[in-house]
C-alpha cells in the first residue's frame, strides 16, 4: 500500500522541514512505496488529496490542525486511510488520536453544515482566542506561547453573545461564554476541554459555560487547561449525536497574514494579507419613507514584496 505525505511547510513555522528527512529514511528502510507532496498557493491540501480519491492509500497530513481540516473532506467517503504527523503549532487532533490502538481504527467525524471536523468545534471566547492567533502568528511571540498571548488579547475585547441550542435532550436559549462541541478531547494547544471524549463512541460531548464576569473567566480558562472544569458552577455538559445551533452574533472584520520566501529569488519575502469584511447598513434616502437594509460580505487580498537585501526596512518594498 502506497503512503502519501501531504506537507504544509508553513505550519508550525517550518517544523516539517526537520521531519521530512526522517520520513524519507524511515520509508526507504522499510521498503515502503511513498510520495511526498507539498502544499502550494496553486495546489491546496484538499486538491492534492482529491487526486487519490479512487485509491486505497494511506494519506499522511504533515502539518497542524488547520492543514488536517482542509485535507479531511477529500478523504471522507473514499477507501483511503488517514495518518497524522504533527508539525503544527497546536497539534490537538493528534493528542487525541495518539491514544487510539496502534492499528487501523474507524473513528467518528463531525459535520457542521457542509464542513467536516475530527476534533472540536467551538464558539465563544475560546473560538475568538483561536481566531486571534493568526493576528499574532508573525510576531516575535514564540510558537508555543501564541495561544497564551491570544488569551490576553481576546480577554480585553470579548463580549458575550446569545445562542439557541436544540438537541434531543434539551433546548437552551441563553448568553454564553464558551460553547464547545467535542468529538476529540483537546484544543487550543493542549487545553483538555473534553477529558472523557473519545473518537469511537458515536457521541459528541457538548460543553457550555454561562455568561459570567470577565474576572471569572480567568479561573475557568486555567481549569480548562488541565481538564478540571467538569462539575464546576456555570459549566454544563451533556452528550448527543446531533445538535442544532443558532447564534445571534454579528460577524467581525478579521484578517490573516502569511509570508514566504520566493523560490527563484530567495532574498524576496512575499507577504500576503487577506481582509475578511462584513458590515450592514440601513438606507433611508434612496426611497423616501422606506428603510432598505443591506449586508456586505467579502474578502480583499493584498500582496507586498520585500527585498531583504536592503537593510533599511522602509526601502525594502518592491513596487
């Protein structure tokens, strides 16, 4: 059986570069037929995995949880097996999968609308912390401290939101601090949100934390790190295999920033910034006496090239 390694060289600030020689040596020593494929701007992890949809291979994801999420839909419904070699900044899915038996195991996956996930889907302060990591990723903050830095950043800006949650067990309508739908056990770089969750029981572990003062959130987050939050006041848990969720929240305008060195001009740094825009407004002037409501949503991508051979950063921009 052939092994395919889909590599995200950007994950974990380049961790995969140290792993690839070990993969090559191990496969050659064991006479394994293998192929290493690299994710590029032109070809995503999903695109690469889709090329093998009619095969019966082992598809290894060499990257982090984000890379895995992008590759996963291309494997669902095929005969291919999934393998994970952790090379990201969080690697939370691997923390759960490594506890499975050391053989092929059939696992559960979750689905939200048309999106698949293996590990945890969440909204609330924990989800905002995860989203804000991208804003801090290309700073001087060490990779293993990005999550902690994002907690502080998010804590200052966080506002509670309202949810309507419906399951076969109960219906809930309330403001919340955290809502996590867990198939796996860990998220956020090692936070043990669902200590008793497994990937093979056919159930999701649902956790939600009630609205609470910000000063109470800090002890909650510290308990989450060690999986000591179950049974605490304001923390609720139940298990089900289906949940319907409606969130009353406005989308925020966010951005992501990635950078890479040009392959042909190694001194040229390329910086890609994508703005995700969302806003609404009411028009009272176009039609007198009538209120027209508009929603605008979209993205704007920009690229900046920097010549790193030039010492003065203000002069590095290549137009």
